[in-house]
C-alpha cells in the first residue's frame, strides 16, 4: 500500500502545482473567482453557524444528552415563564419523590430579574431561582469556590461576566457579602464562563437558592420549571410512561386545575414549543444562504465555460498527442477545486466574522439577551466541504465541454463548431438570474411585510414613551408600602424636565418580556345569544395610563383616583370584548366576572395589538390597580428627551426613594414594538443581502456572457461593419440576444418564487406570497439591470475597427 500511495500523492501534488501555475497566469480572473466564491460561501457559513448555535449546540454541562425537561399538560391555573408549563415548587418536590427510580436527580429553576448592589448603586441583573441541587444535577464544576447544596442556604453563585464586569474579577470574591433585592447573600462560587443558564439567549448573572430568596416557606408556592438526569440504562419509553403516570397521580394544588399528563423532552436550551418554529425559520434562511453559493458557483461555472471554449484547441492538441481524456478532465477539475478551496476558506473566515458581528447585537427586549454564536470548527468545516462539493459538481461541465467533440473540427477552429459548443454557458447565466430573482422576491415580500407591520394600527402611540419595571416584592414591601412608593415615584417623575406624562401598569403592550396575564372572563349581564365566557388577557393600570399611551376612549369613562379599594370594582374593556358580550348594546354599566370577582364596565377603548403585531382582534380587560394592588409595576413615561436621558432621570427618582431597588429593563416602547417584527426584519435583512449579492453575480454573468460572445464574433462584426451595417442595429441585436437569456431566467425565477412562496406565509403581514407589487418590481428591476449590463459590451463592440478585426482573423 505505501508503494502505491507514494506515486499517487506525487501525481496529486504535480496536478496541484500545474493548477496553481495555470491560475496565476490569469491573476485577475482567478482573484475575481476566489472573491466570488468567498462571498457566496460566507453566506452559507454564517447561516450554518447560526443554525447550529440556536438549534444544535448542547448545553455546556456534563453529559447533556442525559438531561430531560418535564412539561406538564394542564388547564386552569397555569404559568408559562419560558414557553414551558411551570408548576408550584411543592409539586416539583412531589415529582422528585415519585420519579426517584427514573432520575438520578431532579432540579428546578425560574428565570427572574434582580437588583444587585455591593457598595454602590443597585444594578439590574438576570438570573435564576434554583433548587439547592441545581448544579449537582447539571454536573457543572465551578470556576471558583463551591456551589450551594441546600434550598435555604443564603448564598449566591455569580456568573463570570458579572464577576468581571461588576467586581473586576476579584479572586477574593468568594465569601464576600452582596445585596440582592435588599437581602444579604454570601458569594459561594463563580460559574464557568461557558455556562449562562439553561435557556439559550437569556443571560444569567446570578443563581440563588429558592428557599433563601423567599424564606419562611413561601417559596413552596413559587412556580418553577424542572428537569432531571436519567439513571443509566433507563429507556426513553420508560421515562415517558413514568412521568406521565406521576403527573396524573399527583393531585393538583390549585382548585379548578386539571392535569392531563406530562411530556418529556431533551433539555436543549430551547423550549419544545419554540423549537419547531425556530427550526423552520432558520431552515428558510439556510436555504437562502445556499442559493447565494449556488449563484456564485453558476457564475464561476460560466467563467470556466468561457475558458474551456478558449482552450479547446490546446486540449485538442493534447488529446491528439495521446493524453487521456480522464487526465485532461482531472486537470480541469483540480483547477476548479483549487479555486473553490481557496474561495471557500476565505468564505469560512468571512462567515466567522459575520457571525461575531451578529453576536454583538443586543435587541431591546427588556431582558439581558446574549447568544453564544461562536462558530463550531465542525460547522465551518461542513461549510467548506459543501463549497468543494458544489465546486466539483459545477466544474465537471466545463471540463467535459473542453474535451468533447471532434478533434479535427477543434483543431481547424471552425466558427460554427465554436458557436454550437457555447450553448451551455447561457444555461448557467439563466440559472443565476432565476436564483437571484427567487432571492429578491423573497426579500421583497419580507421587506414589504415588515413595512406593513410597522404601518399597522396598533391602537396606541409608542413614540416618545419609555418603559421600565420596578419590582418591590422581593425587597420586603407590603402592598400598602408599595402603593405609597409607586405614588411618590410617579409624582416625582412627572415633575422631571421633558416629561409630559407618566403612569403605571403591570404589563407592557407588545412587550412580551414584561409578562402577560390571561384568565377566563364571564358576562354577568350578557346579551341574549351572545357569548357567555372566553379567555381574555388583562392588565392592571393606574389613572393616567390611557392618556400616557394615547389609547382612545370610545365610550364611558377612564379610571380616576377615586377608583380605589373603597369603591365598587370597575373595569375598562376594549371593543372586541364589548362586541362579544354585548354585540348590539352599550356595555357601559354591565357587569362581568374575572378571577372570581365581579366588575362593572365603566369604559370602552379602541382595539389594539397586545402581544404581537400580527395578531387579529382579541379581547382585553383593563382593571384598576388601586383596587388590585401589585408590588411589581412597569412605569410608562412619555417625554421629549432622549430615552437614555429619561431613564436616567427615572432611576435617579427611584434611587431617592430606595437606593437598593434598580430599574429592570428600560427601553423605548417603539423599540419593543419593532422587536415583535424581528423575524420579518431579520429575514428581510438576511435574504435582502443575499438577493443583492445574487443580483451582482447575475449582472456580472450577463456582462460576461455577452463579452464572451462578442469576443468570439469579432470577425463577423468586422464584416458587418465593413459592409455598412448600422451600429445601432448591431447594438440592438446583441442586447436582444442577451435579453432572451435574461427573460428566460427572470421568468423561471418568478415561477420558482410563486411555487415556493407559501413557505414564507407564516412571516407575511398584510400581503400574500403572490404580492403583485413585489413580483413586478423585481422583474422590472432585474430586466433593467440585465439590459444595462448587456448594453455596455454591445456598445463597445460596435467600435471595432473592421480592418483590424479582419486582420486578426
């Protein structure tokens, strides 16, 4: 075997040396080819890296494949903090006992936002309330110190980022005391840098034992999500049966709650409900990235086709002298693969850079969002391998073209033979055009959809409004104390320079990170034949809320300071709820029931968007916070100053009242509205970028096609000009020649877009996948660009000196 391998390697190196010399003889053409491939490959590498980071990268813990997430199927009283049905901590403890034969250990957590202070102002940080065995179940060694081991241990584990950012990476941090939500905790350990929590994207800076955070036993009522580590040898079918049986056997702790079983899923960092949607989204983007590489490969194949036509006489001589056809084809393929290898390597590096740029983006979503998008070497290697495979597939055709046909004809360089053999190149150019049109239509649809979303009437005015949450519950405030502080805070904020209005509510419209309340609502005084009960979202708000957000009153009145605990319970409802309960009458003065309490409807406001811009009309109830007091509320401030200035002023006002409380979140409301359109905006930006790159490649392809054909028709053009042919007519004929290829490519691309447009349906807002404006705009733009690309070489060709052209022949 070594004797056979030696000559084979020598032959391979000889082919590589020959290919390198051949490419260096045409440095400009080779450089253009490498750059084209690099750009096309970078799109694929970047999207592959995003796809892997979001959907395939396992948690950075010991044996993540053995961790299972438990997701109850329940109705009645529910909580879904991260897309998984949570359960009270006491119920989690019952699962621990019931499933001891299936899991080595089970742990619970709940994501939350805290106020962290240590010798200075309080700062908002994200983190988890966890069971005492949390890190033990994960099998994660600490960066420093030792982890807590009990639910009630008054200690905290810091994330490495906050340890460096807030404490300067002090190696003596272990054993120090920090204040979190006005309580003292001892720093027990620092978590490793690679671990930011069990939910991808939600950056965690602290982990606190749940019993220490809520002493006195109240933590048994805290709702948590939970997971377990399988015992060795336990099959998934056994686990699913055991978990489902335990869910049905453990009695619900709340009345009017029904548990229908529980599902088991791998703990991947993504909630099971989110994973399919996110998978389809990134698969779409991945397909678009692959199209860019295919367009680039088509472009290079066209260039190689021209080179193969130009070298046909040289190849014919080699074949006539006895060179084997396989060897000549192999030499062409080695040159092609060398081009794609160098370009693919550059594309991988560029894709790595693009991924890191995306990783640095921090969307304003009210939470500390941080995704680890660092590319995996395996993923980058896969991108390079795909590039090489595509290069081989697209390079085989020019190689075969260069070696086919009659040797005598090739040696005589018959013009008719050349024209016949040039027919393959227009197919590559047409393919580029078709794929570019497909990308541009997709980008146009997504861009128009995002624009339609921004133009949608959301029922309130977010411009100039900033929102920030204040959570007083963990700081030991009673409801009465919280009410007084919130009243003082709003009064102070309203006096600040630039502030036009300020009010409080527990949730934020179109701000999913700030929470959402839903419960069943029944009509006490319902109209005959109308609906009697349905589920509705609701929010508790203070007087001034509707005025601050510009929500229009259409009937009755809004809340006043007199709507407090001393008066009758009142609500304001939206138009949709009013129509469903009282389709023909006036809802004001009627009553409804929610959460076991009866309310009188005193006002009706315009419909709006409450969770997503894409949602249809949905019912909504606004309750008076002074009658339903909360210890966690979100401040809404409308101001003429910049958001950062307004938030700084609000933080200063809060600091005067309690320096241990930090604002949570803090962003412009119109930014949050735009975040709800993130899928459309991200997809439009990505596909739009891909489409523009494809358009450039296709334009270059058309230009190269016509330039090549004109170069091969120099003799013909010289004769036509010498015989008195009109230059204008020559230009027209040449442009029409390229136009036939362009029309075929554009028509094919539009047909592909119509067939595949349904895959974009889920991202469409206000338009259909067959939107005529988008299709017409892309078709006209592509035809115009292709015509311009063909006009330039055609115009240049008419300036050929007929004497020189005939002499050259």
